[in-house]
C-alpha cells in the first residue's frame, strides 16, 4: 500500500481541502487535518481561547496537545465554534479519486459516471483536469534528448 503522506497523496489531499481545513493544513500538516476532518467533518469544532486549551480539550484528545495548541493559536479564534468540512473524506472527493483511477485505467466517461454515481459533465471535467495534470507533469520532465543536450552543453560525456 502506498504511503498516505507521499507527495502525490499530499497534493491530492490539499486539492480537496476547503474552509478552515485549508488553514489547519497550513498550520500542522496532513495527518492532523485528516483526523480533524474525520472527527468533526460536517459539523462544528469548538476552538477555545489558548489560555483555556488543555490536554483534556476535545481537539487535544484527537491530535495531541502540542498540535492542538498550534491550531488554536494559529487560527486566532476567540472561543468560537467553526464549521469543519468533510474535505478529502467527503463523498465528492472520494468519488473524484475513484473516477480519476478508473479514467486512468481507460474506462469510458459513461462507465465511470455510472459506477461513481455522478453526472457525465462532472466526469468530463475530472477527465479534463486529469489530462491537464498529466500534460503538465510531462512538460516538467526532460526527455533523453534534452538530457543529452544539457550534458553536451556542460562539456561532459
């Protein structure tokens, strides 16, 4: 099984973040953000004032005291409930990842739409995004001829 925190998976996680999860990710990274989305996604998370944050606070019991304190201080709320989206654990994010995998395997748009239970236009857009990401990745990788030219220009064999 691949590492859930590999650069490719982190990029996928970041793409699916919305709302306060974006800020939390920037403060403490993927692992804590996913724990928060799993626990409070679709609901509210109470963010206490830093002076009232303890190891027994709900957030601390899920992500640990130090990480929780970094979140509380970094978000800058003053004892408020904040809405937490499902982010990468939500239905659309899960459906998009499955659709991208099926499209990469060569399945048709119609087959993917039926299997993932979303509309054709949604799958077409995901396919367009997948194609653009693949093209972008290819543009950033030199082919063998480019590599040979660089070596020749540097004067080495």
